[in-house]
């Protein structure tokens, strides 16, 4: 929602505050590090709150290394103990931001650092190459670079 235009924010406000609309909910998300008190979204959320509409905020932070291990273990069909070195590096490089974890794994596969070996019928990876890989800490920048 941090990128929503004013018309969209106004529509959300109207829908949330219209007493004739019942059984209606909006689920939205935004990067809280991009929305300060001067941002139009902050103002709209504040207006909705002040007018009595129920708002619930849920802060979603980075996932723990154990979760990254589970994701990699499931994706590669490997026991978690064998994925631990890879998941530790992936977690450290991505900060546990789930979108970044998934994107980073796709990038590793695309670049050949994480590949499925047909002869051994299992996934293999070059941990030293992955450790030395430079990555942007910003998911948007990383994703944009991967599109080019």
C-alpha cells in the first residue's frame, strides 16, 4: 500500500467507513520502513482509526533460520540436517525476508550454484560460491536486477 495513489487510498477509506457496508474486510500490506507520518497512507489509516473503523496491524518480520531450513529441506527433498549449511548462508544473505529467500534460491539455481544433478538424482550446491556471492539487502533492488 505504500505505493497506492491517493484515489485508491480514498476508496479504501470510503469502504472502511461506510456504515451501510457490512461483512467486508480489506487486507493490505506495506513496508513500514517506507511509511512515516508524512506519507498519505499513514494519514488515511489514522483517519480510518479516528472515525472508529476497526483496524488491526500485524507486524510480519523476517523468518528464523529454522524456517529457512524447512523451506529448503522441503524444496530440495533433503533432510534438514543436510540443508543446514546452505540454509545458514541463505538466511544470513537474505536476512530471513521470505520473498528474498525464494528469489535468492531461484537466482542460485539460474546461475548454476544450486542445481539438480540427473546422475545422482539430487540437488547439489556450491557453498563456497554461494558464500562469496554479493547480494543487495533490498529485495526490490535484487528482484529488479534479476529481471534485467
